[in-house]
C-alpha cells in the first residue's frame, strides 16, 4: 500500500541558524492518526509545515530530501495547489480567520479552489453540520470565543475535503472545556482522513492518536504505536514531554508507588493568613461599561503573605478581571481592594508585579538593560543601577544587556520580562496564564521561579485553567464561575468536589489528583 | 470583542439594494455633488437625511457625526464670510467695515454643503450596508477578488488590533507608565512608541496569518468562486447606467461652461 504522505531524508535550516530538521524519514497512511510530539523548539511544527509546502516555499532557508503527499511533491507544488490535498489548523485561533462572517470563512477555501457555487454551499453546510456549529454560521468571526474560532478553523479545513489534515498545537490556546469539545470533534471524524497532530500536550491528544512520533533536536527520536510509547514513559520524559496522567497512574499502580507522591505537590508550612494579609477583597463587584452582567460579583477573599494562590476557571469566568482588580488596573464598581492593608486606587508597580500571558507585550525598550531599569527608574529608586545589575546576573542576561529585547530567543524574552517586573521589587506578583502554550521543561522553569519568589516571602497569585498545575504548585485554589467564587480551599478540598459540582464549573479534576486522593482500600 | 460596523439593521429598499450598485451610485453621487451649484448640494444632503430616515435609519443613530458636521457647517461659512476680498460686498457689518461678506459666505456655504452632502452619502452607504457586503462589493464589479479579500481582512482585524492596542497600553501602565501625565510632547512621543510596539506585535503574527490563508488555496485561481454576494440584478445595472448618464451630462455641461468662460 502506498503511503498518503512520505518524507524522505528531509533536512531544513532557516536562512540564519543551524539545521532544525535532520534526516527525517516519516510515512503517514490514509486514515492514520499520528501525533508529532516534542519539547518547544524540537522542530515538530517546522516538520508539520513541510506537509503542504509552506516550508520551503514561504520561508527562506536551505532544504534537502523529499516530501510527497497524495502523489504531489510538496517541495515544488504551490502551497495553494497542495490545498486540494492538505488542510491545516494552526495554534492561534485569532490568526487564521480571514473573513468577517463564519460561513464566509468556511466557504473561502472551497471558493479559492474555484468550485461551482452549489458545491461551495454544500461543503459549507456539511462542514458546519459535522462539527455541530450551524448556529455560528451568521456570526462575525471577531465576536467568537477562542474555542468557537478553533472549531470554525477546523470546519474551514474540513470544507477543503483534504486527504491529510495537519493540526499544529490546535488545543494549546483553549480552555479545558473548549479543548475537550475540540478533541471530541476530532475523534468523531470518519476513517479515511489522515491526521497529523502536533502537540506537547499528550494528555489532550493521547485519545486521538494511533502512533506517536517523538521529535527532539530536529530528529525523530522514536516512531512507535501509542501503546508502545506509553509502555515506556521514560522515553517521553527523556525528551521533555509530560507523560499523560493515566499512564503515570497505571505505572504507579503497577509499582505500588504512594499515590500522594505522584502529585509532586510542594508541601510547605501554611502562612498565617489571619495576621499577615497581602491582598484583601471586600464585596468586590465589577461591570465593564455597556455590559448587562457584571464580570465579577460580590467577591470577598483574603490572600496571606507568602501564599501561592491559583485562580482557576473557564474563559469568561471572571478570573482575569479579578486579577486586574487586584492589580488596580480596574476599579471596582462596588466594594474595596486592599493591598498590604492599603486601599488600592491606582496602579502600584512597586507593590504588585503583573506578568502577562504574552511576555513580548511587556518589552518596549531598546536594550535589555534599559528594559530592566525601566520601572525602578520610573519609580525614582536610588538603587536602580545595583538592582538592574543584580537582575541581569540573576536571570542570566548579563551578556545580553546591550541587545534589542525583541531580537532575543523566546526563552530569553520570557526571562527578561520576569527580570523587568522583579526589578521593581514588588511584594506581590500576579501571573496571568503563565504556562499557556509552554512545554513541560519551560513550564517547570516558570513555576520554579514562582516558588523561588515565594521563598523570598513574596505573595503569588497565578491565573490558570490548568488544574494539574494548580494542584501541584498552589497552597490554595480559588475556582471562579460566572463572576463569583465557586469554591475556595486547599488542594485537598478539590477532591471533595463532586463530579456534578466540577461539571457545573466546567472543570475536570486532573486524573492524577483524583487518584492521589483516592483512599487506599 | 466588538465588531467594526456602522450598520443599522433594516429591510428598506436601500438596505436591500445590491452593495455593488450602492457603491457605484455612491461614487456617482459623490461626483454629482461636486459638479452641481451649491444650493443643490444642500438639497442633496437634506434629501439623503430624509431618505435615510424613511429607510429606518434615524438621525439619532449617527447623532455624533451629525453634531460634528453641524459645527463644521456653521463655522466654515461664518469664518469664510469674515474674510474680505476686493469687491465683496459687506452684508452684515459687525464693527465698522468688519463683518460678513456675501461672496465669502457663499463660498463657505458651497464648501460646507459639499462636505455635508458627502458626509450624508457616506452615512447612507455605511449604515445600510454590512461590512462583509461592502468588502465584497468591488469583486462583483469585476475588480480582482484579492481587493475584496483585503478589505474583508482589514474589517475583520481592525477591532482586534484596537483591542491589542488597549492591552498593550495596560501592560505599560502596569510597569509604571502614565499616559495622562507630563508634557504634551512627551505624551505624544509615548503614544508613538506604543504604536511602534503594536506594529511590531502585529507584524510578528503576519507570517502565521499568511500561512493560514495560503493553506486554504488563496490565489490558486485568478477568479475564485463568488460566494458572498449574488450577481447584480438587471434593474440595478439600468439604474447605474441612468445615473451614470446624468452625471456624464452634468460633467459635460460644467466642462463646456468652463471652456466658454475661459474663451470669453
């Protein structure tokens, strides 16, 4: 049987830098579902872009080897011509919508193929109904949620009626509910369509794939059936991939490991909340202008000094608004926010450091040095020079101090953003979705940094929809739901929530936490 | 996320008119307004306002634009009327020889009539046409589909870029930047830097956006299937032709008058 896609001796390097793909050989059969997994920067997304010729045609670089999909040479056939056979869905739902209305978005691909109008309409109707999103047809794409956008992007890809569907980190930017819905949709796709899914999140894609290709350092480290890979979890951890939780549990059960240790929770002495309050909210309600329902409703809570608190919830639950209220970026419609006992009426970078999801948005200066010195200088700190120099060495940026911030690598830019906020020396830090789209080693690095700050007596609030992350690192979890606090308590208290309660909050308890808290018979 | 639209929902004949027809009529009306004598410009503006109201678009829906236009409409003739040129009679003396002059007032009224009429026509076009119709209108007139695509793309992303701008401003504020304090020049410079950062941020996403579009076969065919709008009806074509002829006649009349006056 001839393969649907065949890659032979593939090598690729961008015009600047080393080879990012080295001697890749890979086959995908019709109807097969292949997971391309690996840590950030391993080359898996670059490899995915070769299936329809985006690499080498849209990027400057050097290539060797062959990529043949559905009998067409993807290296020399125009990307738009390859669209007959290969459809792609990208990571960011925001970056792949080109039309104003949803049904126009889905129709744009078939229309580009020059199909008769009746065929275009039929394909649009088919794609929308396969994914059960007919109700979105007349909506404007800019008004959709991230999950809805990703479903529309998938419908637009399916409307092309491709032989091969390539999904590049399709669930990374989605909340757990949208992620589960998208995975369910992908599971329901019929046989015959070859699917390649790029991801570093095996927990999400494990139910979807027959085969796993582990990519590391531009080469294929393993290419086996999913069952074989899961039988050797160390293979995944060696290459910086988080082992799916059900696999971890299965191995722990087999080896008789203590369930509690699996969670890896950092146990600490609980700070005295009653005597040392860092953040206090009293009856805080906030409504955005021209909206009917408030985003945050009557929230009262206290966060003690030196605590790490996770605020979890789905998109639209009010968790980011709550973070902005704590920061002073938004002023409550009613109620009060106190930081270190003082009512907060304006932004106080000396009191609270806020780390945004996209660190690039935080970089505005012309050099690394200027970036770090920026806030201490604005605050009129006499010791800004010493502080800047300390941060440069603490975050390993001393050799890069003259470089332009946006010209640094992704990891360096992230470290710089953290250094810049830490330089102001605030006692409270708020992290907004700090680990979204980041692989396991990167994620661990960020969380270790938070832990180190906590070790220095800082108070940490992190906003996330990753329950596993919250369970591992937080002292306390606050679940936000429709603007209110749905649940607040220690990690242990999460296991007491019933399935109905969790479903009500649109959350799922991580299998590992559920297992770790299961009483031993 | 808000959408970028000035559209006022309705089912009037103007709402139902083919967007390509509306676009052509708008362009022709634009030219006619320029060519006709100034009192007719005001008549155009008034007729458009009444017609629009009859189509269910109340002036209250565009009251801000109307207010700004009214201020400009009153200010321009008055200021122009104060500007005396030789031989221009004084019609309303304020203090000695200082006051309003007839020719100056007329010229001002001609200019403000032109802007008011064009403004009203633009409101009529935008308030009765959906953004996606507007984007695709040129395609149905035979212009390459890339133009319609680019317009749709711009309409699609403008609200998002505006949101990014606000987010970026928030990020800077959290780092101690104040956009409301300091000298005007400093604040202006701060806004320029913010815009530069926004541009860099948007450009960093261009590659993904372009890949996504290319992966859907964009530019594969010179003439993609027209799926957004129906073909232009015959009656609309006849209407466009008639208005085009009237505009042509008025333009020819103006040209003849211009050359005759020069030769005289």
